[in-house]
């Protein structure tokens, strides 16, 4: 059973969240107009961790607003392993004049896989720059040795479905665009350096369009999707979009996805939904309230594709990449995640289930639970599994 502290915290968390959801449901909808689609990517009442482009606690971070027409933003987590040169020695820290990290010139940089991360919060809470998501992403960046790109998608009810899911797809397309711009920049740079001119790709305002951290250190051919809670629903959607678009996303290649206690639902109750209807943190009533805020009134259904990935799909299950499922013993939605993994395995997709005893929903990402043994073990287990698919040929791990 969860500890007394976790139980007590869950009571206060649920009380606060229910009142918050009720307040959001009663708030007037945004007035029609040009700006009604901009939305919000975080809540003012949630603690925010400022970005720090210097290496602190194992990673440097920066925020990027990638869509001028919406609140869609990203936070890039660059692990300090990039300071190790490809030959094995320690490279200079590359401090820029403003005090942050700047990749060394010359192109001889450590290349790391890129992990696109989607935070939880029931589609209405959380943020890519929240304090708890910042700590979790730093842990995953260090454990998996990847560049984590946390997606600040638009929240409901200000932005109804499919806004958050489309934002996830936009973030993946932005990564593909960055990879192609980086290739163009390198090609132009080689040509211009041959005649003594520095070459870069600029936009109409004279600003470099290439994100330097990703251009120097990102390997787009090793891309992993990770979603926690409601973010897992978005990650699964983005994965299907990536398969659907195929070579249009080159050189991006999604090699695996990690779904942590997904926010799945369905009209036919499963055993855990009956047995754990009043479970910790997110119970059945809270889940349904959150989905009502996400979905337009005329589309509301627990079997909506945003909530139930087994009812309506863009691509068949056999086309999905390796997918690891993280579930908690005391999570009301656990059986739906397990059922999804079972369906994937029927089509020979590598889809193991990591089941954690005495754990609750969001046990590995919730701020006060990050230091629990289950949370630390979960990060290590995810890293072990992910490295099977992101390790370069000849450097694979043995299991």
C-alpha cells in the first residue's frame, strides 16, 4: 500500500483538482476572434522552473516558442555528456558571451538521440516548464543520455481537442524541419568556408533559423517519444502521425515510445476501473471531468480516439514501434494500458509492461514522489529498455 504521506497528499490533491476542474468548467468560453486559438501552455498557480542555459544538475535548458499563432512552446534539456568529445576526452564547456552553453565550432560534436516528451496533468494542468516536469526531464536526460525536448502543448478547456494533439504533431514536424535546416546550414557552411565566408541559414528578420544545440548534438534518426498520463495519449497519437507521414518526416525516425500510466478510458468498464474507481490522485470522476473539458460537447465519449486508442486508429497496430508501458498497482487506468500492450504483442510488437508495486498514478513524475524508490527504479528501467533501440551499432547493451 502507498505510504500514509502519499495517501494524505492524494486527498488534498484530489480536493484541489476537483475544485479547479469545476472552476474551469464554469468559466466562460473564449470569445470568438483571431486570438481565440492562441491558448495557454501552463497555469499561473503552478510553480515554474526558469530555463538555465548553463549546465546545472546534469543538464542545460532553454525555452523556444515555435508557433507564433499559438502558445505552443518547447524546453530543450541538453545533458552534460555533450561536453565529452567523440574521442573520449573532455571538451571545452563552450560558454557563450551571455553565460550559457554554445556548441564548439568545427562540427566534431557528440551526437545524442532526441526524446520528445509530453507532460501529464489530465490535459488541463501541468506544463513543459513546471518545476516537477523540469526535475523529471533532467532525470530522464541523464539516465537515458538523450536530448529531451519537452512539449508545452495548449491546455483545455481554453483549447479543445484536437489542439493538444496537433501541437504534439507540430513539435515533431519542427524537429524534422530543424534537422533539414541543420543539414542545409552545414552544406552552405562548407561551401562558403571554402571561399572564406561563414555560412548560416537566416530568416527574414536576420535571425538564425537553426537551433544550435539540436544542430550540433541531436541525432534525428534516433527519436523516442515519451508521454506521462495525458501526455501518453498525445505521444501515441504523434507516433501514429509519424508512421502515417513516413518519409515526409525524414530524417526523423521514431524508434520507440514510452507510455507512462496513460490517461485511457472506455465505455465498457474494466476490472481496475471498478475496483479502483476512487483511487489515488486521479480517480474515475476526475478522469471523466478532465475528458469533458478536453472534448467538444458534441464529441464527448469515453471511446473517443483521444481517450481509447483501440477503438479508432490512424494506423494498424502492427505498424507501431516498440512500446514500453509503465503502470502502477493503485492506478484506476492500469488495465487499459495493459490491454493496449497485449494487443500490440499480438502483432509481434515489443511491448513490455513495467508494473510497480505500491505505486500510484504519476508516481514517477509527481514532484513529491520523484525521490521514492519506485520513481528512481522506473527511470532506470526506462533507460535500460530505451537504450536497446537508441544505442549505435556495436555499442548495444546486453540484457
